[in-house]
C-alpha cells in the first residue's frame, strides 16, 4: 500500500463539487503547530505540498488534495491559536464546524493530530468529543513522538491513551517518519 500521487485540487470554503463526486474524504485536523502540515507532507512524501508555516494558524480554507486519484485528503485549518482577527477566527471555526458537522457530508475517516510531547490539550479533547458525538470514524496521530525520551515513552503513551479512550493512537513523527507505514495503512484501507 503506497501513496503514489498527491495533487492539490483546491481550497474550499463551503459546498463544492468535491463533496459530491463520490470520492471519499479523509479529513486531517489538529491545533495549529502540532505538525499537521509536516504530517501531510511526510505521508505524501512531498516536502512542500503543504506549506510548513512558522506563523501558526495561517490556513484559511479547507485544502483538498487528491491522493492516488482515488480519495481526497482534506486539510482542515488549524484551530485554537489566537492569531488573526476575531472575525477570522470565528469564520474558521464555522468552516470546520460546517464541514464536519453541519454539511451532512460523511468523511470516511477523521485523523486528529495531537502533540505527543504536550499530550492532549483541553481543546483537543473538546474536538474529540464533538467528533465522537457525531459518530465520526476517528484515529489519533500522536505526532512529534521523536521528542519523547525512551524512559518516558510508556508513561506518555498511557497518558494519551487514557485521555482519548478507545480510539486507535498511532505514535508518529513527521520528522523521523516513525509510524509512517502504520498511518498510510490506516488511511488507505
Ligand atoms: P501545523 O501548524 O500544525 O501545520 O504545524 P507545522 O507542520 O507547520 O509544524 C510546526 C512546527 O513543528 C515546525 O517547526 C515543525 O518543524 C515542527 N514539527 C512538525 N512535526 C514534527 C515532528 O514530528 N517532530 C518534531 N520534533 N518537530 C516537528
């Protein structure tokens, strides 16, 4: 199982034909700075498919990528960073909310990326509960796992698993590619 092609299709801000052409969507969501862009780039093995930004929270739309000509990867704007005007933040919140919960569109899978080093924040748990309430098919990618020392690994993974409940957690590193195969398998099956 391999990702052999990835192409940016468009940014969407509302109802669009990529929601209606029958191809499944895999949505990727995470707070700004958890490494969402780096994770997507590592999955598709393209360094700059998604811009890795040193200014958190700059994505302003849902970026849609076509993978292997067979499914869409939807890169949702990072949430929970108070940059940009209040209006911008509200608009982003509404866009995510609409795409995930109000549009009636069913994603095949939602990948929630968290920072493995920091652990799940209140904001992460809040979004997780909302995804659960809407019966989404969820996996958690615990990114930046490379930052955790061997001695603390077990403890930190237990802490993460306790907080996220029954969902599959994939220890991941966009930097060192730990978990890459596991993650590709999850999104391709
Ligand atoms: P985004 O805002 O969630 O899209 O995050 P970015 O992909 O822009 O990454 C935010 C910062 O985290 C950057 O400085 C990245 O180099 C760093 N980063 C991302 N993934 C990893 C990882 O797996 N390990 C480490 N150590 N740093 C990472």
